[in-house]
C-alpha cells in the first residue's frame, strides 16, 4: 500500500509540474502574440505609405559618392535588400533587370544592402552595374528615413508639390520596364 501511495503522489507532482510549465508557456505565447500584433497591426507598414515624405538622410555609396534626400527629388527607384533574406534572393534579379530599364540609368536607382561588408558583398556586386549602392546596418540612415521594417522593399519616390521627396509607389511591379517620371 505505501508503494501505491508513493506512485500516486509522484504522478500528482508530475501533473502539477506539467501544469506550471504549461502556464508559463501560455504566458510567453501571449507575450509574443502581443509583440507581433504591435509590429504588424495599427498601421505599422513595412515602409512609408504612398504620399508620405522621406526623412532626411545623407549617406555614402560603396563608390564613395554622397547621396542625400535632395538627390532623390527628380524621382528614383529605391530597393532595400538583406543577404539573410530568402525573398530578397528571389527578387534581386528582377530588381536588377528592372533597374536596367530606368530612364536616367543608375543615377536614378538607389539600392540599399543591409548587412555587414562580407555577407553583403555578393548583393553589392550584383547591384553596382544598375544602381548607386549603399551598404548599411539595420536601422541605418536610409532604413530610418524610409522606415523600412521588411526586406525586400522596393519603392519609387519623387518630389511632391511642396518640394519634399515623397513615396509615389511602395509596391513597384518589377516585371514591367520602368516608367519613372521627374
């Protein structure tokens, strides 16, 4: 009889421990769901919406050229890529083809590769022929100016009626030749 009592007590303790662990897991899942909901809900877009002004920035390309917000006033195609992102691998060749059709050439195309120099090298090499390329860390000046939270992100910008650079398209169709206007 004492053995049976010990087994029942042990099973009860294991059940109680299991209940405590499950409550902890449920609490963590709720915390994660709340964090995900805050990032994806209430208008938190992966980048600026059409019509929103681009924040001020000044960056240096991998070629040593300086680019700032004013350089985009004539209209530009902007692409944000990360070497760690699988969709970026798929979209990068389309972006390169599309960028090659932009009137005005690489002066009107800006590509941003988010990552360290070594991991970004292949993307930078693929983009250099069709775009001015900037390599920056996550939350770098361009990522901040465009409020980019997802990769790949492709935008078109131009000066608005007030002279400020604004997003004119945040869902650029890369399957058709570019039609960028000033």
